[in-house]
C-alpha cells in the first residue's frame, strides 16, 4: 500500500482554504476528464480517479482532519490497519461476511490507502450510504458462526459462546483521531477487536445454514445511534449415527436374518432414547420402517418429523456343523416348494 499525497495531487499547500481546494479540484477534473482526453484514455482515467480521491478526502472536513493527523505516523497506523484487515479476511473466509465487512480494500473504488483510513467516515458511511458527522447512525451488523451438534439442534435452549468481534473504538468514537493526533488505541483505524460473551437461545429444530439474530449485539452506533445486530450462521456438525433430511432423521439398524425372516421386536435409538419397534415376518433386507414423530422438531407449524430406520441384515458367520445342516435342510425345503 502506497501513501497518497492528496495535497500534491491537487497542487495545493497544506494550508489551503476549502474554496481553494474546491477550485483546484474543478480545474483538474475538467483537464483530466477521460472524455476530454480521447488519445490518452488510460492515463486520464487514472489521473481523474486520483483527483476524485484527493478531493473526497481534502474536501471533507472530517477526512481532512484525519489525513493531516496521520502525518509521518501513517506507516505505523497502516500496519495496524493491515493487521485488522487480514483478521477480517481470515474471519470472512471462515464464516462469510464477518463483522459487516467484506474483508478487503477496494470497496470504495479508490485506492487501498483510502479504503484503509477514510471509507467509513464523513460523506461516505461505512454502510455505503450518506452520512454526516453528528447525525445518529445505526451500528453495523456483525456476522459470525455458531457450531452445534444435532443434539443441540434437537434440544434447543441457551448456549454460551465467546467471539472476537470488531467494534467502534471507544477512545476516538470511530474517527481515528484524538485532539488532531492519531488515536493511540486503534492507531487510526477507528475500530478495535474485543472478545465478548453471548448467551444464544437455540431454537429447537434449527437447520444448518440458518441465521440466529441477536438484536442490539452488533457494532455500536455513532453519535448516539443504536447498536446493530449480531447474526450467527448455524453450522451443524455431522452426526455419527443419524442423517438429517429436512426435519426427518435416517438411521441404519443392524438386525439378524432371523429377525427379518421370523419377525421380531427390536430396540431402536431415537433422539429421546431407545424405543421398541416391530419387524414384521418376512421383511426384506434394507427395508426402511418409519417411526412417526421421532424426527427433528419443526421450527414452524409445531410437531416433529419422522425417523426412518433401515434394517441391515447380518448374516451368521462361523456356523457349527448342526447349524450348517439346518441351513441345508431349509435350502432343500425352499427349493422343493418352488
């Protein structure tokens, strides 16, 4: 990331008045507008963008104040900002749009230098809309993930977790400066990372990929505005026993061939404990039987899904001589009946 000398770009001194900055901008914008330079299109586009970026900072009192405060310390501030940006990118890769940020520079269409220090203040708000200093503005929503087991989703209830989230710097209020110097706490970024504990109410039957919203637990607002929300994306770990399809559960149950041929009563695991299930005589291997209402709780409409039990016949091994004789007799009887 390279430092941008906005005063040099507009050709004005650091003591230039607001009207002089605006005048220089208009003059240079007319000169380097791409439409006015058809034979130097690429050069004109680059210069025109630099001119716009310089005026976006120097033409805005809040941004200009922060720019002047950066001074010779801009590299130290940039290193801290880069660490925060790397952290956001890592979190974004892990959890999606973590913390309301997309994890990288280029969000404004200007340079990395601009996006690192100025994209969230003054005329351009961090949320992409118009904003002015002193006007209450709602804080950004934060987004992270919550890891749950299938049993967590079945039972629901309150689960505590601790997350590292970004928030507005309390020392500078998000401006990045304190008394015309770079904020010592956030190093000019306007944001800090902090660990917070949350008590999350898990809805019974929540599905993988769904979001749980914690109202008012997001980033703090500015100028007295309300907090944003925290959105937790649910990630359900694979269960070693059950497969979930919608609100239904599927489980494989090993049974003996005698249970299949003669019929039997067997114990079947469910999310609330084992239950007894009847296998009718003459049931085929891999037959699926249904336990009504033994699946996952339905988020909407009440009730529960079903549990489907696939019967996996287990052939006997290491037959005794007598068992072998009996199977031979059975095979003969079966062949004779055809």
